């Protein structure tokens, strides 16, 4: 008798256990990463939260975010109460309690006050470099997506983009240092001796001197912009190419010139995509330390960049504090103790929240654009 | 390419603008604690208008910065070398020396280390790598971990001269970015040894060693083996802010802060 | 395109003219921006080379000074002296290991008692100081305030007593004795608790007792140690003379450079008086060529002396060897003794080779440029800012970078690819929706934050793990330094996992679904399909993922700068797997650490740029290979 049932294998197939084992092993490694990530964040949040949360409304320690960075003084007063005061508060305290003795005085550099300076510095660096990179990057992408034909020039451009994307950040630091800090031209009446080339102008004493911008906000922005240029170009080109060819054809058919087509029919539709992917570039720029170490960052600066300037452009030529560099200083230059923990973990937490917000926003936006823009 | 030149030209115009900042660069020994606190006190004393930028990467950084005009004051924990002075001269900067305080290089070990006194010869042998194990000098057995400053530090070179007879550090030594970092590593490593400025010798978890029986405390500055002067350097024609700040440091209020931070006033 | 479309419009037509020029302008504007990428890349290369290439002539000049001033000559003898010192140290360590091994019990007991006391003083120190201060200055030691202080002190004391470290080698009674002594200890007390002192004395007497039978060994070591005294003082004297020659040479170099700057400045000045002044200064700066011949001649006169000292040292060292004990009882001591004995013949042969080297050495041998290149690429020392001589050898840095990359990839490859396979092949959409964003988010963590975590959390955790008794089977445990290759490697693994994961997942995604369908139609199980069909098809893409991960690891700076330990030395490979727990320095780290500190244009400054060039070339090479794989995969 022919029994079709016999042809069907019963029970678990051969090698089932092996299959389950391999599968769970793979799942294990995957969730291991997730676990490690969660552990990391928990640790930072648990240690950092006391620094930036406060029990009272608005539940955020605004002082930590808005106060300047100062030295922390820790001391006991004669009653044995322990005080932790930032330098300005400390000098007030000393002025008020004149004649009293303080005991067990300890000082911790960079640990008092808040981190307004680094936050502002990072914001300036990020905005500056993103604006530069967007301007040049989107223009380059338009050329690549809209004008370019196969040619040696285009080939070279693509090769350059690919190579730029792979260069280690510290090499960008070297590049920024040797070019923007030491070699780019400035207009000055008093050229420095290390200037590579001085071109005297006929106006007054002025000359164009290739002596660099020194370590300054400007030099830092330029370096960072060079670093993220390839990211911006690639992302923008992708968004431009995602705009259907029909849009362009229709515009050209109506007699629009190429520039009109790009301006009216391509850019508006690809702009959301470009901006979203530039958010990702922002997270990268905000987090980089190596390129700004020698081009823009300074460990201690007691004023915000715009304070005490004789002219509004001075901000560009002043050095700034930056969050990542501040964290480097906090990790490498000061001891870890119960008094410095607030500054250390607090700064890291603020930084992580910043970066996380940016990347989550960009993820959500990207998903929305993908859903919305379907041609 | 036009756009680039335009941007560069604009940037060039902008960079003419100079802010009246007081930029101080150089020694970590001075710049990590003392100078920021002096700056804070200086501002508290009514000089609100001055803007400080302090970078403490090591004494060697002070002189190029002075020469290039990127700093108005240089901090150094050692005397300026002849070639550095000449280098500044070639850039038209004639630097002037201002000794501001004494410092002592204190040898620190982990608090659980039973050793509390060493001779100069032993120190020299430890830091040149001839003594490698604590048991050789009466400690608990364990390989000695040497923590030194990084190469640009004045302390690094001073120590080489004062304590090591000019010999090189062994390659096993670990180069740390600052005094605080040395103290921190020594506090965490029971076989660690390192040297720090007097102001950093009270870090919890570490213990300062006596050298030839002389304790590293301010009273012994004259007799202690590894004492040195710390300097500020400024051009012979300092900016008004720099001059005022320097005057403040040399005043009694400034010297009181020097003492409080843990240096020895002049 | 537009030009073609407008062909029928007459040449003079207004429409065409406008369209032509404006459109062209815009086109050129965009093209120039695209060209900017090339400009940047070229600028990077040009400036790296401009700053870097000057290194080799400069380094050659330094090496030449090293030879002409006679430093190299002194180093021949110095090397042997150092070897001698190392042998002495080995013997010393063997001697003390023997004694301490025999008095192990007493050692531990004394140590633990001291640790108890230390933990107590640490906790109560500040409050104690406070009480002492207020009573000492006591013009007005207010009883109320003192009571508060005392209360604080008691609080700290209770806290300290609750958190005392374990003391496995002390009996419960002894521990209790110390604790009770601490409990009643007054803030004014300065002497150690009785038992702590007693145990220390006990230890000292035991050590003395065990040192007795080793007296002969001690005497041997001492006589060996003093054998090099003459050579040592000879080297000291020579050192002084050669360093002063070197300084003179360097100063002359600097003056010469000054003179040139002054002359150049004088050429640019129009005002004759000003020019005269500058020229006069330049003339004053004209350095007479420092005399190297006289000091060199007197150094050469020392040659026979040096040879004699070497021969004497060789003779006495050879005589010492048979006097050493055959073996020692304690394992560690015996190991050290055997190491010393093994090194002995090498030392002796080095000593006997020295006279020939000394007599054949001359300062006139030229230093070719290739010597500088070879010394850079194969040098085992990176010594900078020293008193003696700077060496720029890349090997220790390159080894450090490679070993850290090795650790990172060993962890990141299986984890990254494994999870890519899981997410791509087996995970449900819901799982994907959790895992992918998490990994993407890890990618967004700035490296300096990871370095921060490494220095403040991970390193300490690793050290605590490494001293646990149950983990002593791990090679290299307990670790000496908490910041080491392994710590840095783990953190870099975390950094490179997202890169490897997302690229590998892309590669798996790109495999046409027909492959999987065909495989399943043939009756293959899910695992079979994945491992026999999909992965082979995506192999070159996965390889590219790994290579790009490698590129990222090698080029990473902040993590290694903070966490790798910064010891510029080729790790000691004789430690087996323990080598991964040694600190090291890296190519990226050295640039970040030293660039901010070096004088512009110095040899050291240029050396850092050469390191940068090397990094640039290596990383671009890796990336180019990876992209070749990607291209093959997409074809």
C-alpha cells in the first residue's frame, strides 16, 4: 500500500538541535551588544543624573548648564560642615566670613560651576562647520548629480571623496594645524615672521600674509568642515538623485533653464533629505576631539566667546572650549573623586544626551521622509 | 574657485580683529591649579575686563607661543634654555623672567606601600630602571611601575637633571599628561611611584616619601633635595593686562594664594 | 543638454546670450565646488609632505651630531653598563624573592594589619585634622564646636570600621585586637597600634633570619655590583665632555639659522640704517665653528682605558658566574636566578665584543640619509625631549597600534558579523526594530566618551577582576597597569562593531533573494541556506566590512590616547598572552599627545608629520582594498 503520510518527515528534522544552537549563539552575540550598550548608558545616567537633575522644578540643574567653568573649592568651616563652592562663590564666601578659619581645603580644577563655555563652544564649532560644509557640499553634490557626465574630472572628484572619507581624524588635525592654523592668508599690517608668503597691497601698510589664523574658532570650523564634506556630498547626492527624473524633464520641457529646474524643481524636494542626513554629520562633528585639539580648543577659558570683544568678528579668531575636549581634560587632567564626579559624569551625560537627541531626531526624520516621499 | 578666494579674503579681513585676552601657556604644574586660581582671584579683585585663556600642556609650549605672539605670558617650571631664548629673539620677542614661587618635586607612592623614606641614590636607581622591584628597597614584592610626566614638561626635564643624573627614563615608564594624572594612577596602583609638584602631593590614596630623611614640606624647602623655582616669562614690554596680572601675583594677596594652593611663596 | 537645445537660436539673440553666460557661470560655480574635494585632498598631501619631508635631513643632522660629538662612542660602553645593571637587578630580585618567599606568612600578616590601619586613617583623616586644628590653635576652643567635631569624627570612625578590608592571614583574635585598638584610638594618637608594630617587627626578624643562610649570595651580588664602578665613573666623565660638545654644536646650528633669518630680514628692509643694524646683528651672530676635534681627540685617548675597563669587567663577571648558587628554593627566586644565568653568556660575549667596537669607532664615518630613514622605520626607541639624545623609531608605536587593532578585531569580527547574520537572517522585524537603532546609536557615541568610560570605569573594573583569586588562571593576571592594550582594544571593539555590523548587513542584504529561494526549494534548512549560500555570496562584502572596521580602529585617536597607557616600548612578547595586558603607545596617540607641545619646525615636529603620513598611507591602503572588495561584491 502506498502511504503518502510516509513521505512526510515527522518530528524534528535532522540537525535541529544544531540549528537551534547556532541560532541562539548568534542571538546571544547580538543581545550582548545591546546589553553592553544599555549597561554603559545606565552607568553614565546613574552617575551623571545627580549633576544635572534637581529635586525642584524644572527638575534640571540649570546652573550646571548655564554657569561658567571654574575651580571647585572644597573645605570645612569651623563647625565641621563641608562646603563645595565654585571659585566665584568661594571668594564671596571668604569675603562674607572674614577672619574665620577654613580647614581641609582642597581645590579641583575645572570641576566647579557649570559647562556653559564648552556647550557654547561646541555649538559654535558645529554650526560654523556645518554651514560651511553644507554650502560647499550641496553645491558639489548638485554638480555631481545634475551636471556631471563621465569625465576624468568627475572620476577624480569621486576618488577624492572616497579617500577623504577614510582619512583618520587625527590626520585632519595635522592638516588643519598646518594649513588653517599656520598657512592660510590673512590681511594684516604686521606680517609674522613665520609667514610663508607676503604679498604687499598698495593700500596703507596692509599686506596679505600667508601666516594662518592661529588656533581659533575659524580654523576649527574649517578643519571640521573639510572632514565632513564627503559625508555631506554623498548624502546630498543621494537625495538629489532620489528626485524623479520626470520633474526635471517636465521643467525643461516648459522652457526652464537648467538652473531654474534645479532651483525650483529639484532642490525643494531633496532639501528635507539633505538636512536630515546633515544631522548625522552634526553628531559626528560635535563628537570629534582630535581635529580641534590643535586648531580651536582650549582647556580653560573663563569667559564665553563673545564676552569682552572689541568687535563682533573677534569671536571667529578666539579660541573656544569644546565639550569633547573638556571631557578629555576632565578624564585626563583631574583626579576622580566624589567632588569631581559631578563635573565628569555630568558633562558626559549632557554630551551624550545632546548626541543621542540629534541622532534620534535624524533617525525619526529619515524614516518619515522615506514614508512620505514616494514617487 | 572664486568663491573660495572670496571666503578666504573675508576670513582674512575678520582675523585682523584682536580681542584683549590674556593668553597664558606653558607648564602644567603651574597652569593646572595655581594660575587659574590666581586668575579667578585677580578677577574677583576688580579686574573684570580681562579675559583669560589658559593652556597647560607643558613648559616647552610656553616659548614658541611667546615667540609667535599667541601667548602674552608663558609659564615654566624650569629656566628658559638658551636656544629657546634665542628663538624668541629671532622673532623679535625679548623675554623677561619672573620667578613667582618655589616648588618641590615630591616622590609619591601608594598609601599601602610600606616604604616611607628613600635615599637619593635609590631614587635615581628606581627612575633609571636599575631597581625594578619593591623588594629591593624593602617594600612588598612587586614590580615597580614608574609614572612620569610627558616629554614637553619642565618637570620631566627637571627631574632628569635633579634626580637621575641626566640619564634617560627607562622605556617601561608611563607618560602622563599631568601631575593630577600621576597622582591618580599611583593612588590606584599599589606598586606605583611617581613625582609631582608639592601642590599635588596630598592626593588621597598616595603617600609622600621623605628623601634622605627630609620630609617634603614647605619648611624644608632649603634642605630638600628636589627643590626648584617656577617662573613666568613675558616679553620685556608686556601688555597692560599681563603687567597688572604679574604685579598681582607678586603682591601679598597673590603670594597668599600661592601658599594656599601648595607652592612655596618667594 | 542646454547648449545643444539652444542650437537653433541665432547667435546674437538676447535669450541665448543671457542663458549662455549665466548658465555657464552657475555650472562653473558648481564644478569648482566639486573640485574643492580634490583641492582639499591635494592640500592634505602637500602639507603633510611639506612638513614631513624635512624630517629626514633634520634627523640625519641630529644623528650626525650624535656621532661627531661622540655620544655614540659613549653609548657603546653605556649599553654594557646598562646590561650589567640589569643583571645586578635580576640577582637582587632573586635574593629578595628568596627571603620574602620564605617569610611569606609574616609578610602577608604585616601587610594586612597595615592595610587595616591605613583604611582607618584614610577615612578618619580629615575629621581628625579638624579636631587637631581647633584644639591646637585653641585660643577659644569652644566646647560646643568641639563636640560637633568629635561627633563627626565618631561618625567617620564608625564608617571606617564598617568597611575594613578582609584579612585572611590574620586570626580572628588578632583582627579583633587591631579593631579594638582603633575603636578606642584618640585623634591625638600618633603611634601605630601595638599589633601593627609587633607584626612589622616580626616580619623584620624573620627576614633577617632567612637572610642569614644567603649571606654568601649577598656578598657575590655586592662584589658583582661594585665591579662596574670604574666603568661607571669613566662613562660619567665622558658624558660630561660629549654633552658640552653637543650643546656647542646645537647652539652653532641655531645661531647659523638666526643669522640667515636676520640676513633675510635685512634684504627685505628698504631703510639703509635699519639694514645696517640687522646686518651688524647678523655678523655678530656669525658663530665660529665649534671645535669638535680637541674634545674628540681627548675622547679618543680614552679608548685604551675603556677597553681595559671592559676587559676587567668581563674577567670579574666571568669569575662571578660559578659563585652563584645552583638553585634557589623559592619558585620565583629560582626563575629570576635562571634568567640571570641565561643572560650571562650574552652579556659576556657583548663585553668581549666591545673592545673591537671601541677601537674601530671613528667620528668621521659619514651618516647617510638612508641611515635616518632606516633608523626611523626600524628604530626600537622613541625618545624625545631627553637630556641625552632624541631617537625617533616608529616600531614601538606601530606595534602598539597593531596589537590594539588585533584585540579589537578579535572581539569585533565575530560579534559584529554574528549579529549582522542574526539580524539579517533570523530576527523578527520587531527584533530588528530594537537592535538596529541600538547599534546605530553606539556608532554615534563620541570616542572621547568611550575613552572617558575606559579610564574611569572599565580600567578599574578590569584591575579588580584581575586580582580575584578565581581568575588567576588567565595569562597576564593580575595586571600591572589598568590602562593597557586589552582595555583599549575592548573599547575600540565597541567602536568598530557598528561599522562592521552595518556594512556586513548591507552585504547580506545585497545577495539576490533568488539565491535563498533556490536553496530553500532544494530542501535546505535555514541554517544551511545562510551558511552555505548567502554568506559565501556575500563574502567579499563582509571582508570589506572587516577591512573598513580595521581602518577605523587604526585611525582612532581619543580612546587610545586616554586608555592605552602611553608606554613607548615594544611590549614584552615573552609574557605569552600576558603581553595584551601591557600598556603601549600608538601612532595616533603620539601625534595627539605631542603635537601641541613641540616647537614649530623642529625635528620632533616633523617626525610627528611623518607619523601622520604613515597613518594616512596605511589607512588609505586599507580602505582602497576594502572598496575593491565592495566593487567586486556589487558586480
